[in-house]
């Protein structure tokens, strides 16, 4: 059904034309990003490559905020001149770069501007090739096409209010901004760009339509019941693959090529690096960029290998009643190699299993309390008891594994990175737990419901469960897809999800990571203490969790991260960059369908986005509380990004500080909509409640401002700070004639 819907949509809508991948091998590469300023051409970023770039600094000496003086002795007067000069050269050409470092320069300024004075320095460097040092961003879609997006329910309302209040038509107003946002995506299309992300940039005022499309894709997964059915296989696989723009038939029918090389070590290295920073490791840049560059060829075969786990899972359920193999006794430790379960499964799986994957060990456990060493067995069916499953330290094997546990309060414990319950690393992993109050625990990286070039799933059908991934080496767990799919599907119970960073529904490049929770009063927590604030704020921690789409800046577009919670009075507690947000062409989302919920976060939270990304938070019902500290929250958005916070009902309370409750800055779009109830708003004056912040990042080149939209459309007796009031509609912000780029334009405040 999912494939049919997508096919029909593709046929009845126009498409974004596919673009060929660029053959960049013959193009020169320096790795220096510059910008025009009042003090001349200034370095904005130094990428890994010939200069040994480390973002702000480099091993060659040149750094952010330095003034670029000359290339090969030719004075550089503009960014365009610099770009044209480098393009006129070739890989392996040796050039000289002359720069100066003004005593007034601030390397850490949000917009580096260089300065006057400073001694000139000249260095020599050999140009590389653009292909070697580039990821997938800006290579185009290749042979892919993306159908045009659907309209949003509130899109026309937003445009009409903007038109009525005079912020649509100005040369630097909303109309011009929409065109600019679309061009940002078009200029950076990636073979791994996901449809939902592309749609957000094509129709930034229709994020509710994108949320609805995602909801329709995952809806079949929610229908999975307490008992296994043969349709569970198709339901999960088709729905999850559709989010990352693959057809199940395409992946299932892939023809494995013997001898195909898998970049397992480099992929793990990349994931480790991104857990500690925002981009590739300069010291390992070549191999990590290679993983990104070759991902389009690596992913179909690795996903194909992962689907073998689905077929095995199905066959294990079908064979279970036929098994004649003696069960283990209560308390017996299962030495996997000695317990062979249904060996004819291998024959049934047929030739689709490569030789190196054709000798898995199957075990069956009795109704006692059994312990399983998962380094000794691949696939387990346990008929009952309070069992323990252990992935020992140092276990990083890329093999499919399936556990079917029929009952009991079980413990799943990982002591190793890149291994654990529902971890598919270049493989597939499925935990299918049918009942009991279960505990899933780990302290390492990528050790719970993670897909790295693979598919990792925890399907827990009943019970009040606890999922924990904490410690100084934790991260990338609890529903994470990084070039792959990672799912936690918890059907019922009051569950606890406890993590610290990059967890709880995270979509990395060409990834889909999600927690789909069916019911109960749940607690989601991702808040320290082992990962300090990205801004050095005392007592604040970096979360990057709870519905977070994350790309590798400059190299790879991000994926889709989601928490979908069906019912209950839930609590979401997280640190920075958390609770429905994105970074670098990623899309993050929280969808809470019912209950009186609490959202507590810090800088960048609760429908946020930064640096060309998308954030969505939709709460369907209940008297909810939103509390976020510092800045960029509650549809607060930064740098060519788009956000939507949509609360459909209830008497809600919102509290934030700066750049929040529908506030955008740096050529961004932030939309806040509350549809009902007597609501209370608390925010600092300035860029809050439908007013934009400054726009210095791209004003010189784009010539447009941001747009901030606040809409309380439910009537009611709402409480506002300052000059906001019930039954009021007005445009907000003003133009700074002396420095137009710092103008707080454009915005609207509408209470009806």
C-alpha cells in the first residue's frame, strides 16, 4: 500500500528534475571559504584538505578572520575573483597564498570581518582535486527525482496574513525569502537528499503537510500488535525504507556482488568523530570523506544484507512450533555453539545469503532464567523466564542477529560499542520481545537500536520498559539511523528512555531514526552530565537528541529523526539541540498525539533548526508546558532554516528567553501556531513572539530578511508579556537604516 501511494503521488505531480553527479576529479580544490567584508576578503572557514583545515584554524597557519591579500601575487578584491582564480587552475598546481592577521580580527565572531593592519604572511600549497575532498553535498540528485510536495493546511493562511500586514511584497520580504530558501536546497542537492527535507525547502510554509506525509508512512508500524503476524515483516520494512526513499522491492531484489568491499572501520571512525564534533576529523578526513562519497554505492548492498535478518525473523517464527530441539533448563547458561536450532532455516533462506553469512548459530531457550552470550550465538528464541542477553566488551562483529523472547522481565546489556540490542552495523538486528518489564542498558557508542549502513530494531510489544544509554562513551543509540535505519517500537506501557547525546530518534545522513511509542506516561531524558554545553554554559549539557536530523556540515545532507508518541502524560527533558530539530539539511520532529505533556530544554530546542535544516514539533492535545532556556527555541530558528511548532489544543504554557515562540534570524523562517485554549506566554522582549532577529549572515549576497510568524488562532483568554495582546494583529520589527543586515525583519503577530 505504501509503495502504491508513493507511486501515485509521483505520477500525478511534477517532479524535481534529476541532476547528474558532478565529475569533480579534474576540478581544483583548496578548501578555503571566504566572504566579502568592509575590510576586504576574509576567511570564513578552513576545510580539511591541502591547507590542513580544522574549521577555524589550520596546520598551514591561515585561519578564520584572516584577510586574504593575494593568490600567486595577484591581489584579491572580492570573493568572486578568488573563486574564479582558483577555478582557472588544476589539481596538483602549486600556488602561493598571502594573508594578514589584523589585531582587530575575531576568529570566534559569528560573522568574521577581519580588520585593518597586521603583518602579511605567504605560504605555499599544492591544490587537490575537488572530488577527493568532497562529500555528496552539491553533487546533485544523480538519477533520482523528487515529487513536488503537498500543500500545508495553514500555508495559505500564513501567506494571507503576511500579505495583509505588508511583509509579503517588499523586495527583501517573505516572497523573496521563499525563493532564496528554495535556492539554498537546489544549490546543495545531494544524491542522498531525502524527499521530506527537499520538500521543506521547496514549501517552507507547509511543514505540517510534510509531517502528515511522515505520519502516513509510519502509521502501518503503529498497527503492529501484541502477537507476531507474518505481515510485521512487510509493515516495518516498507514503511521505514520509504522514509529514506527506498522501495522494499528494490532492496530485497538487490543482487549481491561477491567480493564487494565494505568500509566498516572507516564508517565506525566517522560515527565516533561526529559524536565528539560537528564534522569530519581533520586527521582522518580522507577516509571519512571517502565513506560519505561512496555511500550511495555502499548503502543498497548493506541494506540488502540487513533484510536477510527480516527473512530469518519470519522463518524463526514459522518454525518455532515445529522445533524438536531440547530446550535449556532453568538457569542454564546458553553456550550458543552447542545449541543448534532448526538448521534447515539456512536451506530455506537460499542462495541470497553470501557465503560469509551462511553459518549463523541458532539457539532455543526454555522457560527458565537463561543467560545468553551473544558473541557465541547469532539467533535466539527464548520461550520464557527472566533472561539476560549480553554483548561482551570488544564485540564489534558485523553479523545479523535476531532475538525472539516470548515472556519474562528480561535484561539486554551491551558492554561494547557498535554492538547490542537492535544494533545493525553493516547488518540487520531485530529484538522481538513479547511481554514483560524489560531493561535495555548500555554505556557505549551505537549500542542500542542503531543502524549504521544497516537496520537495527527493538520491537517491544508490552510492559513498562527502561532504555538506558549513558556514560562518557555513550551516544548514537535508542533509535538512530546513520546511512541506515534504527527503530524502537514500544507498543505499550509507561516507559523510561534515558540517554545523554545523539539518542532518542536521530537521523544521520540517509538515515531514519525513531522511537514509536504506543502508550503510557513516558519519560524521555537526554541531558548530561558527560557532554558539556556547546557554548560552555555551566550546568548545561549538549543533547542533540529527541527527534533530531543531523547532517555532516559541508559534506553530507542529514536524515529524518523522529519521536512519535501516541498517548499519555509524557515528559521530554533534554539539553541543547534537542526536541524536534535539525542541523545541516536534516529534519527532526516530535509528534505527540495526546496527554498533558512537559517539554523542558535549553538553547536550540522545541522545534528548532540551525544551518540549513528543518525542525517540527506537533502536539495534538492536552494542557502542555513548554519551557526552554537561553535562545532559539519553540520555533526559534537560525541560518537559512525552517521550523514549525504546532499545538492543536489545550490550555498551554510557553516560557523562553531569546529568539523563541516563532522567531527567525539569518534568512530563516520560524512559524508558531496554537489552535486553542487559554494560553500563557512568557518571553523576553526582542526577537520573540513573532519578531525576527538580525540577518547579517547572508544579507550581502541574498538581499533578504527572515520571517517570523506567531499565530494564536484559538480565541480564549491568553496572557502575553509586553505589548502583545488578545485580538491583535500587527507586523513586527523595524529597519536599521545604518546597518540593514541587523534589521529585525520580517515578522507578524496574530491573535484571533
